C-alpha cells in the first residue's frame, strides 16, 4: 500500500492550552481511519493541520508525499475536506455552488458539468440541485458539503462527522459511498458514532488530551477489554455450582463468575486467559458434565466500552471551540 498521509509530532497551542501534543500517524491508500476522541481531545485541530487550514507549532504533515508546509497548494490538490458544519454560500443553489467549486478546482465547460452531475448522483442531490443552499435541511446541506469534498476525486478525504444530521437511510448511503471509494483513497473519518467506525473503518485511532492513546483495528481495540471473548452461559439455577466448576476447569479460562440469577436461571461468565476463543472448550466441558445450557454466547466487547475505558477528557477544549466556531473538537 502507498502512504498518502503522514503526520509526525504535531503540536498546536492556543495560548496556554496545548490542543494537540505530539500526534503522529500514517494512513495508507485503501485505509479508512476512524479518528475518535472526546470533545476537546484535539480531533478537529489535527484535521485542520492535515488539510493545511492551520499551521502546526511543531511537527510536519505530508500528503501524497508532498510537504504541506513547503508546497501547500500542491498538497491540497490531493485533499477533499468536509469540515464539521461545512460552510456554503446560502444564496447559491446546490448546482451553482458545486459548479463554483468545480471551477475553483480547475474544471470548466462540459468537464465541469460532468463532474457536478457525477457528484449529484453519488450523493443523492438530484431533487434539490436548484434550491438555494440556505433553504435545504441539515441533512441535504451535509450532502452538499460531501459532494464538494469528492468532486475532484481526491486521493485523500478528510471527513469530520460526515453523517451528522442525516437520517438512517442517508447514513447508510454515505457509509456505502465511503466503502466504494475506500480502495483507491486514504480516508479519515472523525465521528462520535462508534458503530460507524465498526461499519466502515479498517482502523481506528483514539486521541485524548491531544495525544494518541490507541491505534488498531476495532478487533484489536476490543481486545483491551477484560471481557473480550468471555463466554456467557445461562443454566438452571440449581446447576450453578457444577457449571462454574466445569467452566473453571477449562485450560484457557482465567476466572469464572456468576453475573446474575433470576427466574430460576443463572447467568455465568468465563473469562478468557489471553482474550482468545474459549467457547468451544467451555461448551465441551459443560457437555461432559451433562449440564443443560439454555444459552451460550461470546462477549466481544464494544468499541464504546474501549473508548470510555481509555479516555479521560470530560469537556470541550476552549482552544478547539474557539477555532471551530463552537463545533466539537
């Protein structure tokens, strides 16, 4: 794979506040990176530095091998950027706005019109192209913003909350579009919707207080949870003791516990010693002891559990609020 985004040691301060404190990351062609963090963690500030809207106080950004500081115009040609709350000229129609963007990108005549028609169809804007942007719903405004970001078919896409304001059908459409584009681009998606990360992202980076605190696939991050790959078992309450003993005898189990007991049934949990798969061995141990099981399943852990466990920020950063017009950082 080709490295399309590389940041090294990014630092950004606003007065006494350090919004971004040494962030380094790379994104390859074919990767969709979920960029996560609490409000005020530095997400929007980092994306503004990647796209050249903010200059870092220290560190470097290269996009497609081009240094953002030394050749910003060339680097920015490779980028499509959807900021949170992306501004557009409200008195323009969707069509005139996208034609304007196409012309800024160097397209004119029939080529410009083809580009506009293509993104109109890809983002589902056909029915509102001749309405003024200021009259559009939040969801359609968001789709206009997405359309301008992908109009020139950039190698790098930076999308800040791309599905904000969209209904479930529209969110599905945007996620599908991201998946379709992913093979040929490096895409960074900042979102508060963690199911979105699991649905479309090949990798996730979590930042907190301006630093990277986790980097990996959703599966790798979920492995950080103590209950990842634990096996939950429901048995009759009078079989609780024998079931716990049978589960404890399994070599890959580091502990067992009774989670709850109600209505004549007990919910038990076997914890995996190394977060590896143990369900087959647990099921076999219960079967060998002739213990009837009502239900058995694997607990994978959720990405939002990982998020809560490893982040500490509890409020928005004044620096990020001041540089993003009140938007979440």
